[in-house]
C-alpha cells in the first residue's frame, strides 16, 4: 500500500493560486473604492486595482517557479 504524500497535489495547489489571485485583486479594488469614497479622489480605485493585478501575477509566477523546482 503506497504511503500518501503530505503535500497537496499540483491541481489543488493551482486551484489555490487562482483563489489567491482573485483575493488579492478583490482586496486591492475594495481598498481603492474605500479610499475614493473617503478622500474624494477618483484615481485610487484604478491605481490600486492595477497594482494588485501586477502583485498577483508576480505571486503566481513565483509559485509556478517554486513548483517547477520541486519537480527537479
């Protein structure tokens, strides 16, 4: 009987990456909307949403690189 591994499967890790990406973008958008409403500026929402997209892409790329290093 094979011993089960303690690390989650690659499929589950990539599903988690998708949820993480969505969460980062949502939080950036929410924070930008809150700042727009409280400070009366109109550029926070767009700026923080765009920044959170770049941050989430960076996180995805770094996790894919780490996953590919584990295969070696």
